[in-house]
């Protein structure tokens, strides 16, 4: 089945690297115009060049810190000014942050909530009216499997992501009468920049590092960002017109909770 997004406009946060870049590239290759949002201008420009080289649509790179309300508002206005509307929102900003509960300060809790939960709330609130008015919208919240099955020493990320799961269900229920579909995709272990950095810190070749991680996964390997992006593209398309309020594990079978 060929999945197309011709004529659609998407905004992807955390869109300069890893999963976000793979999603933006897949959307663009499927015919969408795409705005990618991230903090680093250099990485953004490189990502936009990569996406644009392989896709016919328009790609807009917006530098913003989505943990700040004013920056979210500015990024939204820039995307609207460049692309005219937003049909698809992918809330993907944030990396895993975890540690023993008693060692996590209020500041760390607040930073995690601002980056992962409040960014999603603020972007969704901005795109919501236009999606309702057109009676077509897609919101995808990228979470992780800790949202369903948190482990010890997995805060603050697992707690923030669990809140994102609740947000997904709330928005799905409110959006359904207006054909605004809201779903969550839960990351297990996907090859990304954070694992590249972890391998470097451990002084190990990346391939060996990922191979060891894959032994904990029923499928026996770490996932590729493109595999994650394929499901995101499906859920963003008309082919997924009867799917809302779901939280799908993209984890090679790792999560103990379906």
C-alpha cells in the first residue's frame, strides 16, 4: 500500500535529527510540505537540505526552544507564515532523562515537563482551531514505552510521557467529532543520536554498542528511525481515518504492556 500525503502540511518538533528527521523526510517524500523545529540552526539547515534533496515539496527550518511558551508561539507563526496552515502536528521534542527519584530536583522536573508535555500542549492548542474548522487534522505524540510500563529510576521521563499518554486520550475524544485524530507512538530502542553519544562516552564502536542493546529486545535488534517514520506516515494519512486515541508500541516487542 502506497501512503501519500499530497497537499498536506506538517510541523515536526525535534525535526533536525533521529526520529524527527526520519518522520519529516518520510512525510516530505510522501508529498507533504514540512516545517521542522529544533534548537540548533546548523543541524536544522543540514536536515532541511537532506529532506529537500529527496522530495519535491517545501521544507521550512525553524529554530526555536519549544520548552518556552513564547518560542512555541513564534515557531507556530513562522510555520503558518511560510506554509499557510498545519494539517499534521508531530510532537517529538525531547530526549530520555532519568535517574533515582530522590536525586531529581524541582528544576529538572520542570525542565522535563516544559520540553515534553507543555510543548505538546501548546502546539496542539495552537493548531486545534484550524484543524476543527477544516474538519481534518492529525496529531501524533511521540512518547516512549515507559509511559505504559515505567521502570524504577525512569523519572522524570516516564512520568512526563505518561502525562503525554493521558493528553493523547483527552485530545482524541475531543477531536473525534471534528475528524481531528490524535494518536501516540511509543519508542522502545531506536537508533538515534543519543545512542551515538552513549557509545562515544563508553568508548565503544556504535555497531557493537547497538548490538548489545538489541539482545534485550525480542526481535533481536535496535529499530531504525525509518521504521518508526513509516508508521507515523500511515497514521498521518487518510489510510488511517478510523484510528484515534491509540498508543502503539514501536519497540520490537520489548514492552511488557501491549
